[in-house]
């Protein structure tokens, strides 16, 4: 995670941030980087980040591809990438948008690896999904490796509770984890429909008022917040399964008594926000509305005024009264974009430190230009292909989510 310090009042407009040096962001993922989340190389020659013709090259490459390519930009991408996106949105919205464009030969996904996997699962075999930088992973998704999850399920079987447990995985997970969920009769969820997904899962094992369980992957905070704030469960109903410890660090009795078995994972950006951040902004800005993402810690969402997904955050600001003050706890690129879109409102960044999602920022203009120019020249680079069996079972879990009411 790239961070630079800033004063709290610098967050008021989104225009006064002390940015990291451009090269610190632009060159992430270039060259051989085996220490990155995915330990991969970026092949091919990237344009120089200081190339004065880079934007023109991007425009020319995009024009050359025309309707053969459909470019998706996640909300957390930087503006230089969003400028070339055909559609912007959260991960699930973008995957569905890709599936709704069967005429596009190439899906250029400006996001992270698990999102491109979902697009590959939901699009046709004739379409090719490209991730401009293969090193754009997700630290949360990488906290749940498939071998760890399979070992965890064996631990639940040994404890005699697997038969009463339904897995639910957040959209922010690998294709392998989605496939595991599909094989075991579970569903995928988003931050918008986590409550509906959990209610459905509990209904499969006796209902919310029963004794059945949900294994929630990979973000413990979204699972805990949904169970406590939406399903009226208690914090005592939730236990955290740590894959680095035998049987997750839990006894048979703890597993039997639990209703929510939460995977020990979190978002490196949303996990930064603290209850102290909330109290500080309230002291500095009287009457401020605190709006946070449900991936934040429980004490943060409890202290906030509003909690919701990225799409919810955007819609709340659109509907807000002119002159109202807002402190937003989510990724900085989105907060800055919302602040610029609503100059009639005070928009503050909740944290006292400026932090971008470093893996999202691996998708930069040099990588995007390289990918588009390669495709225009007839070379398919960085194609994302999900194993056929994993794709089948992941699609089962995704289809179950699509069948949930209200989506």
C-alpha cells in the first residue's frame, strides 16, 4: 500500500492531496517482480511514463480497436485509466456488463485479477479477457488460498459441523474459491446483497433462528457486519477461522456453537480506517455525515452514520443536500472522484493518511497503452483464462447469486 501523510483538512476538496511522485505509481508491476501478490512478469515493452504522446497513443489504440474491444474501469482505478473506460462500476457490475457485450472480441478489464476471472467465467468462449498488468492482484482475495479452504472444510468435517454449514464467498475472491463454494452448495455475494445471500444460506440449514452455520470467505469484516447489523446476531455468534493455525485456532466446541465462521481475511485499504478516525472527523467538522464501506471493521461501521457499497456511496452523495458535509471511508481514488463531482458539498477522506489501493494502481496508462497497442497489432497479451472445471462450479455459485431476490 502506498501512503503519504496529509492533514485532515486537506481531504475537504479532493484537490489538495500531496500526491506520491508519479513514477512511484506508474512503474508498479513493470519488469520482473516475484515478490508481488502473483509473482509475475510484465512482458513486452511499456511506453515511458513520461512520454508526452502517451495519451494520444492511448486514443489512437482505442480507436484502432473500435467495437472489437470493450474497456471496463473499476471505481478504484485512477482517472487516467477511467478516462478510457466504456463503463465504470464495482466488480460485479463490470463482470455483468462484459457478459452483456457478446459482440466484443476483447474485454479489457482495468481492475484486479479476481475481477477479470469473473468476467472470463461470465463471457462466451469466443471472447478474450485481458488484464493490462498481471501483477494487479488483490490482497484480500489472496488471503484465501484454495488448499487452505479445502483444509478448513476438512476441519469442519472432523468437528462434525460441515453438514450444517453453507459456504458464502464474497465476490472479492479467486475463481478457485468461487468454484469451491459452488461445489459445496453455496453462493457468491456482493457488498450490496450480502444480507440476502446470508439469509438464503441460513435457510438451507434451518434458518437464521436455527443452529446452522455459514462459512464466510474471505472478508471477515463484511461477514461480521452483515450478521450483526442486518441479521441481529451477536458478536459471540461469530468466530474467526485462522488458516495458519491447526483447526483454524478453534476448538470443536467453538465451531459447534458458532453461527458465522469468518475467514481471517480483510481489505488492506478498508481495514485502515479506525474508530479514532471517526471521532476526529466529527470533532473537526460539526454535523459531518460519516459514510463507510462494510469492509471496514465493526467498530468503524458502528460509529458511522451510513454503511454501504461503492455504488451506494456514489448514490448517497448524488442525493445529498448541497452544503452538507461527508467523510467517506473507502478507497481514495473513488473519494477524490466523488469530491470533484460534487463541488457543492464538503467531501472529506476519513483517514488521516492518503492511501491508494496499490494493486488497483498497478493498472496505469503505460500498461493500458501497451495492452491496447498489442491487441491492435494482433498480439493477445495477459489473457485471463479460468480452468474449465473451476469455471463451471464458479458459474454455479454465481448463478445462485443471480437467482437471489433483489439483485
